[in-house]
């Protein structure tokens, strides 16, 4: 078997040499003559050919057939032989795709051999040249009269020869045509389907239509060429790559059809509809390209010719060049379709915007054009909201969400930002400003019944250099959008504050609340406490709110409050809080202020409840102060210096003086505490907080600033007045002190009531008998009561007086001890408070360091 192969190889080499020596290219006119195998020239040529084929020299390059083919093609192109380069590329593609029995395995070696021979023949100018022995490997168009011209390297151009093509035809005038016909036969043997048919099928696939041989396979999710069709592997791979465009087209077209079928469902919305319209416009341009390509596909494809590169035909490789740009766009559209399938509104616009940040100018321009269409509905919503206050969002696509609420809750709860719908090209601060601008317009329209905002919005659009018409803003004009929002917000917010201050007198109402609910109007508060005091001492369930309202009216008319605005005075009312069976009027009485629209946006129900807490605390403080003043009125100096007590026993008189002194000292201590606490609350808390609030009202730029300033004002009062969450223990200790002071007042009243009875009995015992009878008749009812002193004699009177004074002194000692203990606990908690003003309260209460000296270790 090996001998037979060796014999065949030898015969092939002999035949190759015979064919090469059959004609001398130096003289094409020489007729064909078959060389004699026995001649010395033939034997020398055969020996040279065998030596070349038997050489074991290997190239110093990597065995890469594609690289060698690319090198040959590049050399041909640089020499100006573009037609030869295209012909070589076509032949190499077929040569490389040939596999199986009968094919060349070591393709790169064959290409390298041809390349080396060609380069060697070109560079050889002196010495022995292979063309002497193998003249048919000479350079193209070398023309000479004999072999000496080849040795001297003289060249001239003549048609009929192509570099790198091994001519085996015997007809010198028809060699290329014969080679082309043979190549056509080889191609037909390798391909059952012509390239024209494959091109048409690929164009059909790129329109989402199944062709004759290229069809969509759901199993592989793509267009494939049937395996039963015999085509080169390279062609099959190229067809599959080209059909990727059809797969992308199916995805984009399917999304458009699905979305438009669902419209006007909420899942699509106007932004989704605009996205589909933009995609459809891009597909229209794609259809135009396919129409041009289909027209070119009607022309036949020349297999190999000199004019092939300039012909108006369409091959698979040319189709790949045409599809380069549409493939980029279609891939991008498919990515956007996958990304936006579950998104809508501002979220969809933001997701598309992220893909616009691209360095490729083609992609950047494409995305910018697409986003202008997609964001058009979104920018129209912004324009309508900022300039008209209209929320045109029937599909819930906007990043501002509205909900039906009452007028007093419109500002706080009527509108809010939907972070999920906020596109990434609009910053959070700009979105907040957009929200506030439209919210201000709605507040003016609904709550303030004002129409002046319309002119303000027009002025803002003119100042920003935009128009109030639809379509005035678009994607890429973020600076213009921000300028419009800033101008509109500045003017509308200023107009809103002017309406609140001038038309609805916001500052005057805040001052009225301070004067009446925070008890800042001193003469009114004092007179009110005097007139309602007796009524509030009764059980709460027996008090008439109508009678209290009349007393409130009397207090207003009897003080400087009568000069206030009647609208303000009409809003001041009496409120009885829920009460139980054991509550007194003092515990349930309060004042309320009727803050109507639009003031109730600031003075909400929760805010008024906090004002009520502050009022109850201040009312309790004023009640304690009023109680101490009442006790002081009864503790007059003439009570203990009256001559009527001179007839009492010395021990009883000393006991009386000691009790009165104890009561006076305790009253002084309590009055010191209440007076300093009252000063702290009224001046260090209320007045300072009001001053800060007034300053912040002057610099407020919008309603949110005003709400923030008022919240800060109220929070400051609550925290400094021991009503905050962190001061609850201190607050409880303070109310224990208040209760002890009220207990002291009741004991002081009992003490001086008993002293007055003792004084009356002592005076009665020293009168003549006629005056005694008259005195007894006047006090008949009181003397008939058991346990009174007037029915007893002098001895019993002295005994009862001593017992009464001892009991009162014990009660006062108990109150004093409990009060001192509670006050020490209260003062001990002040230094650990976080608010510095509470530490200043300790300084005022213990200015002389009296309490610190009592307990130096604390």
C-alpha cells in the first residue's frame, strides 16, 4: 500500500513538472510542446522540484492559515489589485470551508508555500532563480525575449497573467474563464442552495418572516438554516449571525404589538405609548433600509470577476456590512424592551436614560432622539404641574402623587413624591421644588380661594425664557426646566406668603394665640381667674359651659383684650375637657382658638392639642399663683397683733404665734418657687421663643419654611416648659409641688378661719351681758352646730384652741416636710437636663445657694 502511494506521488510530481515546462511564459507566442521526460532539462527540473518538496525546513511562524491569508490579501490590496484581493478572499473562504474526505488538512502550509514562492520570485534579481527551472512561476506580465532578461530582472506589464494563480489550462487566451468555470462547478458541488436564495431568506428573516430555507426555531429561539441543506460551515455561521437581526426585530416588534394592544391600560401609560411610538419610528427607518436591500438582492451575484467589487449586487458578506449599524440599534432597542417591560412612567424614562450615558456617538444620538419622544409626556406633566397646578396623570406615571383629603390636610397630605417614579435625570432637590410649586398653586386655589397665581406663573415662564405652551420643554433641557421651576417657585411662594400675611393675618393670629392660649395677656388672665374661680371650685359635672362663656366675654370686655380684632375675639372659646365624677372645674376648664381654613394648615388638630397641653400647664401654674395670692390676702399682720388675743393663756398665745410664723415662712418659700418659675416660663420660654419665631417668619421663603418655624417655636415651648418626653419625671415632680401648694392654701384657709372664730369668741366673752345676748342671737345658727367653740366656756375655749393649733401645726409641718423633700428632688433633677434653659432655672431658684448649703453633699 505504501509503495502504491509512493508511486502515485511520484507520478503527480512528474505530471506537475511536465505541465510547468509545457510552455515558456517568456515567449507566449511559442506553440505548445510536450517536453521529453528523458531530456536533461526535464530531469534537472524534476530533481529541483523533488528537492523543494522533500525539504524539512519549517517556517519560524505560527501555523495560522487565517493570518497568512490576511497577509496575502493585504499585500494584494496595497499593490492596487483590489479585484485580485476580493477574488483571493472568496477562493480562500471556499478553500477553508472544505472539510472531510479529499480535503487538504494542512491548509496553512499550502498558503505559506505559495506566499514564499511569490515573494522569492519577486525579490530575486541576481543568482540562480527558480524560474529557470520552473518558468511558469515567473512574475505577472514579465516579458522578455530569452531567459537572460529574467536573470537581469527586467520587467514589463502585459495582460493575461495573475500573480498567485496557478494556471493549468492549455489555452493561453482563455485561461481565466476556464478557471472560473471550474470554480463555479466546485461551488455548485459544495452548495445545494445558491447565495441569492440565502440572501433573500435572510432578508425575510430580518422582517420576522420565515423563508424557504431559513426559518424560526422555537427550540433554539432563533432563525436557523436547515441541517438537511448542504452548505459550507462558514456560510451557515454567517447566516446565523445575520439572522440575529431578525430575532431582535421579533422581540422589539412583539413588545410594540403587545403594548399597543393593552393601551389604554394603566400598565402602559402615556410614557409607554411614547416609547412604542419612538420604537416604531426607528423600525420605519429599518423598513426603508430593507426595501433598498431587497432591490439590490434582485441582481445576480457574480462569482469571481474583475468588476465584482463595483457591481450593484448583494451577497451575504455585503449584507453583513449593511447590517452593522442596524444591528447596533436593534440590539439597543431589544435591551431597552427587556428593561422596560415591567416599568412605566418616570421609572421607564429613568431606566432608558441610564443607557444614554454612552461614548459611541451613534448610540448617544440614537438614545437622545429616542428619549426626546419618551420623555415628552413626562415633561408635559411637569410643565402643567408647575405652571397650572394640574396633575394630569391618569395612569399614575408621574413622580408626584395626589390623594383626596380635606382642605386643612391638603398641604401636608394632599401630595407627595413617589420615589419609584422619579427619573434619574431629575435630582431629588429639584423634585422637591417641583412638588412644592404645584402644591402652592393648589393651596392658593383650594384653601385661599386666590387666582393671583396665574399671572405669577406667566411671569415665571417669561423670566425663565420658556413658554407656557405645550411641548415647550423636552429631554436634554434640564437646565431650562430647573430655571423654570426656580422662577415659578420663587414667585408663587412669595405670593402665597403675601396672601397668608396680609389677607389672612397669620402673624396677628399667632400673636392672639400667644396672648390668650399661652396666657400672655396679663390683665385678661387675672380678671378671668377672678371671675371663674368660684365657679371652677364646683364639681365639673355641675358647671354650665354657657355660663363660663359669659364669664369669658366679661373678662374680654373688662380688659385690654376688648381692643383686639373682633374676628380674633370671635375665635376664642371655652372648652370643657372630658371629666370624671370626682373632677373639679379647675381640672377640665380650657380655652380653644378656632383656626379656620387656611390657617388650620398651620394650626392643625395635633398642633392645637399641643397648645392645649401648654395651656393646661400654664393654667395650673396661674392657679397656684392665684391660690398663694389669695392666701396672702388672708394673712394680714393685724391678725397676730390684735388685742383680742391678750386675754388668752400665754402658752396658747405662743402656740398661735408659732403656727402663724410657720405658715408665713412656708408661704414665703412657696411664693419664691412659684414666682421664679412663673418668671422663667413667661420670659425665658414664651418671650424668647416668640422672638425667635418672629425673626424666622420674616425670613421665611415659602410655606414649608413657615411650618418649620412654627414647629420649632412650639417644640421650644414644649421642651423648655418641662412638657417634653425627656422631662416627664421633672414634670411629675413639679405637679406634686403644685398639689402641695394647693393643699397648703386649703390648710391656711382653715387656720385663719379658726383664728377668726377664736377671735370672735374671745371678743364675745369680754362683752357685757346685754351685748352677749345680742351676740348669741346673731350667732344662734352657728352656735347650735356641734363642735363649735362658741358653745363652750372660757376653759373649754382655751383647751379647744390649743388642740386646734397643735393639729394645724402638725399639718403644716407635714406639708412643709413633704414640700421640702419634693423641692429637693425637683432641684436635683434640673442639672441633668439636656436643655440649657432648664439649668438656668436652677440658677434662679437657688440664686443664694440656700438649698445647696442645706445639703452640701448632693
